[in-house]
């Protein structure tokens, strides 16, 4: 059974090794860059019609009823802001964006009214305006900070800190555990007619859960500096290989007894 099982499983194990060692850290890095670009969006880019939104500085809450197709004009704008303890609420029928000759962008509100005052105070100042412009602050997205999840495998090896070595144990452990689990499936596939198939299925599930948890514990202890990497990367796999040898020996013994009878 070893040859057909390995012929089927080795391509899948190779794919899992590529995902763990190469593709997963690259995907995590791309995800961090995308999240960084989303954080760097200006406030106009955050506008969603029919939904209350918040500016990046968390000082203003806005609501827009509708947005034009090119996202340059809006209708029925509500804006609430707080500055130096005073609450301001602006209402405008329409608004649009403008770009100055020097490249600065402005949001322009038209035909609106603003209420200013201190919460709890009955005295408010009401201001009506035909046109009100505010500069849109733009921010550089920059490169996201790299961590042990986004660093490449070669970078983890080049900078062997405890945290990096812990991550390396997990990346190496995925393809190794896949190979061991595939081999464990061979003796576990032996079915005793008196016991039924559910016993082996439950034992296989229990083995996987224990294997995964032991691998996570080994990773955590290496990351915390409580276990040497030279021991942590193989000790869990060695224990499961020992179980594999015992199960193979047991199944072979049962086969010999069956043939002897």
C-alpha cells in the first residue's frame, strides 16, 4: 500500500509545502499592503451612499444620500464634527470635489446650513452658506511593517530570532505532518469487522487534533525562547513517527496471525 498511497499523496504534499513556505507569506504580505492602502484613503474615497461613515481622524461623522457615477458629486449631505468641545452639524443639498492648480483637492458643499454649539447648552449659532470648501488631506500609504507572518522563509532563516524560528517550525511542520498523517492512514485503514469502521475514524480524528496541538505548542515554546529550535522542529514529528512504527508493527503482526491460521 505504500507505493500507491505515496504516488497519490506526494503531489499534494508538494503543493502544501509550496503554500506553507512560499505562497502563504507572500499572500500575507500582499494583504498587509492592501490594508495599508485602504487606511491611506482620503475621506472622499470612504463615502458610501446611504451609510454613515467616519473620517480617518475620527473627528467627523458623515452621511450622503447619493453619489454620482464618477464619485465627484453628492446629494443631501449630513456632517457632524466636534472641535474644542463644540459640536457642529452641517446640512447641505449638494456637494462636489474640486482640484486646485497646485494639485490640492477640496470638498465643496453648496446651499447648506451649519449649527454650532456646546452639547447641553440651548444657545446655538446657525450659519447659512451658499458655498463652503474644505481641503482634503491626503496621506502617503507607505510600506507596511513586516512581521513573522509576512516575512519570506529565507528572511526568517537569515534573522533567526525566537519569534522567527517559531514561525519557521510551523511552516516546516505543515508538509512534514502531511506526510506522516498520510502514512498513518495506511495502518488506520485496517478494519476489524467486529469493531466497525467508526472506531478507526474517531482515532484518526483524535490523532490529527493531538498532532496539530502538539505542533502549535512546540511553535509557541520556541517563539517564547523556552525550547531550543534544534529540538522543537523534530520532536513532535518523531513522536508521531514512533506511533506510526508501532501501528505498522501491530498490523503486520495481525496479518501474519491471519495467514498462520
